[in-house]
C-alpha cells in the first residue's frame, strides 16, 4: 500500500516538473520563431496545474527578459510616435488590473482567462480587412493591453492589433513591439512586487524557468521555417482554442 502511494507520488512529482518545463520551452521556442506569443501559449497551459496568481507574474518576468534580449536589435527602427500615445492608458490599465487581482477569486480569473483565450483564437481564425487607424486607437489598445496583460499576462494581442493598424514594416513592428513590452512589463513587474507576488517560492520557480525559456528563445531564433504565416497562425489558434476550453472545463 505504502509502496503504491510512493510510486504514485513519484509519477505526480515528475509530471509536475516536466509539464511546466515543456510548456515554457515550447512557448519560448515559438516566441523565438515568431517574435511574440509566449504568454498566450504558456499562461493558459500552466494555469491548468498552477495557481494563476503564480503563473502570471512568472510568465511576465520571463517575457520581460525575452523582450529585453529582442529589443536590443534594430533600435533605430523603434517608432516612438506610436509608443508614446499608449503609455498613459497602459498605466491606467495596469492600476485597475492590480485592484481586480486583489478583489476577484482566482477561479473567476481562470474562467475569464479561458474565455479571453477562446475569443482571441476565434479572432485570429477569422480574417478581416485592415485599414490604417488613427493614433486615437492607442486609447483602448493601451488600456486593455495594460489591463489584460497585468491580469493574465496576455496583453500582447492588443498591442499587435494596434501596430498592425499602424501598418509598420517588419523591422519597425518587431522593435516597437519589444520596446512597448519593456515599458509595459516594467510597470507590471513593479506592481506585482508592490503587491508581494514575488515570494521565495516564486524566486524558486524563476530559477528553474529562466534557463528553460532562454534555451527555447535561442533555438527558436535559429529555426528557419518554410511554414506560411497563415498556417502558423491557424496551428497556434487551434492550440489556444484547446487550452482555453480546458481552462473553462477545469473551472
């Protein structure tokens, strides 16, 4: 009886280590290839086995390191005229989200995350005609980027939509996106630290996760895929639909 329980404990322990390590590696491999998407993949999958109040600050820290490494390139391509209008509304979104994290039960946050992930996956799968938007679109993009980013670690889609509507070239897009995340991420990390999320337990998770994420980013940057952008988006969207549905079923 004791031997059986011990064996089950060992299997559970191995799974509890391998599953998050595999998720983090895959998420940052994708980020290395595409330049974004790590939080969208990592947060809903990790939230299946870990509290969301641990998952989000963990992934935000890893994303910040990823943005720092990617933001060092093409600095001359950063479009500050498109970044500055976002910042006041991003600050407001971060502040509101930190209040919500203190006020809402983790189970409710998981349900909201699952719903958001499914909606975003559907948005990705449904093509629409893009026009060039005025900078006023920075108001909702900045607020929801900061709000959703702080709450779920997945504010990137709002910044991606904003930059796509500004019709930036590839180099400007990647450099500007990474810079937005450096600024936005610094706000979120400061907020999490003030709220006491970075405990000794969290530091232990980070010590294990940083090398795995770094390896994924490095290998992803070396991959030259012939897969079309459309196929890539559909595959990631299918994964997001699955993880979002799993979160809702778990709740």
